[in-house]
C-alpha cells in the first residue's frame, strides 16, 4: 500500500511538493496528451472487482482523522488543497516519466472475511444536485467562476464520469450582509411657500434689529444733547450764598466765589470745594450745595475760640476747646480769656497740648457769676495745674485779685460748685482760696 503524503499546513511556503504542483498544473494549466490505458487488462478487472466469480475487495480500514496541533495563522485567509487520490498519484507519476506504483492488491482468497459493501446511490440522483465548492476567505470581494474548459480537464484527470457541471465558488464569509447604497441628498428644490416664509421671517428679524438700533441711537443723542445743554452757560452760576463765615479766611472765600461765577451749576464739584474750605483752621465743617438753575450755597460751621495765650515770640494764639491753635495775632484779643504762664510758639492748625485743652474747657465751664469776676487763667503747663485770678467784686476791678487754686482738671465741676458758694458769700478781705479739695482753704488778707 502506497503511503499518502501529509497535507500541507497553512503558511508553510518554504517547500511545496512536486506532486501538488503537478496536480495544480493539471487542473489549471494547458491540456496534456491523453494517457492511453489497456482496459482489457485482467488486473484492472480484479482491481475493480468486475471479474466473474470475484467478489469486490474489502475496503481497507480508514484511520480516523488526526487534527493538526498547529494553530491557524492570524490571517483570515485559508487555502484548501484537494486530497490526491492514488489514481491521481499514478497519473502524475506516469506524466513525470517515472514507473507507476501498483496499488496494494487485497487478499481475495477468503471471501467470507469480506465486509458488506453498502449499496452506492444512483449516479443520476447524485448528479441531479449541483455541487458547490466554497473557499472561504474574508478578503475576497467577489465570486469567481472557473471556465468550463479547465473544469473538464480537471474532471478528466480525476476520472469523474458525471456529466453534470460542478461550480467552484469563492465567496466571502459574510454572505448574509446586504449591501446598501449610502443615502444621497435630494436634488429637489425647496417648496416656494417654505422659502417665502423663511424670507419673511428674516426680513421681520432685520426690521426688529433696525428698530432697536434706531432706539439706541435716539437715546444716545438725547443723552448727549442733555449733557450739552446742562453744560452750557445757559445754566451757569450767577449767585453764591455764604453762611457762617465769621473768622474764616475771607480771601479764600473770595477766590472760591470768583471761580464759581459762570460755571455750569450741574458741573460744580461740591466735594472738592468742601475739602478746600476745611483746610482752614477756623472751619470745623463745610457744606456746598447747588440750587438749580443758577445758585450755589456755602454753609460753614466754625470752631469757637475760647482762650488766648502769648507765645515766646510775643504773638497771641487763639485756641478752641480741643487746644487747637486757630489763629496767630499780633495783638491780644480782648473778647477771649487770657491764659498766663510760659507758652510755646504753636502754628495755626496745630494742637498746643493737653494742658491747654483743659484750660479751654475750664473757660467754657465757668458759670456766669464767676466769669464776670475772672481776670485770667493761670496755667502751669509743666504739671498741668490751674488757678483763677478773680476780682473781689464787680466794682473793685482795680484791687488786687483773689487767687483761687483748682489743681488739675479732675472733678472740675465739683470744684467750681465750691467756688461759686464762696463767691456768693463774698470775697472781701480774702487773699486766696483753695477749692481743689472738699475742705475749702481760705487765706484772709
């Protein structure tokens, strides 16, 4: 028995057997000269089991197919080669000029050992159905049919006696997929009514935009016109009223009034004018307001001068209740209470110190009965103690004064109450009083 060659493995391109190449050449190449056989040879009859009194030979046992352990390649392409029968092997061997190998003759001496051969189906029934050989390949786009001439040569080589035509079909695995053409845009035109509607909507939107633009332009023109009118000399300042400016620098007020004349009343910078006026030491608060269409009002609240003292330079300083120097004068102001002692040369707008603030507070706190008798306040700025120089009576202003010791500014109201009781009792014959404590000390003349 001739051994059958192993079928080639997929992807094994290193060596292809000559028998495979011969069989493919016979199937797809040019037709060779037919080989003649002697069909009267008795060996052929014995081989086919057609001789008289000869039973057909028993079929040799068929070994079960063994699966190849080699994994299939990653590619989806597969090539299926036909299995070469012994008859095809003999034909290919003879065409190559080699001696044909006789097939193994079965032993026919024991017909009882021959198994039953099942009945073969009718040749007409087999040939009635069209046979289809499918080579599965994902990468093949179309179906290819072999021509009839090559198919007849293939049948002649393999000894196929059927008269029906076989078809070899190479198709894609995805046979059930339906090819659909991509949708194409319709070349038809838009309905005239739809187009007219779109045009009307766009025109309406354009008209609305034009209306809003026109409204914005008109509003802008109105604002610009209003500003131009109010900024014109038509509404200029014609009158400036100043209130409460008794000690304020008159030159400063005159300069401000001159700048305001003819200025548009709505463009007056009132905050800047207030800050400018409050830089004057006499001005405690300033308010500037406009009275449309032609008036500006300046309201000033000045600080109250309470006392005065003479500095080392000989000039007199006027102070308020906080000890702030309001002005520096060449002569002594007779309307203010003098403070005796040694004093600094403080400039206007500066604070003389806490002792001077206490002395100014004492002057403001004096009752009327004591004020008319007071000639001066004596201040020791080093220790902060205070005293009063009083006349014995309103009519005896030329006599020596009565010295009243008050001490510091603590409990000033209680000290003044004790002093007021002594004044009401009379100061004739009294040289000095000490009201800094609850027990009043009296020193007679």
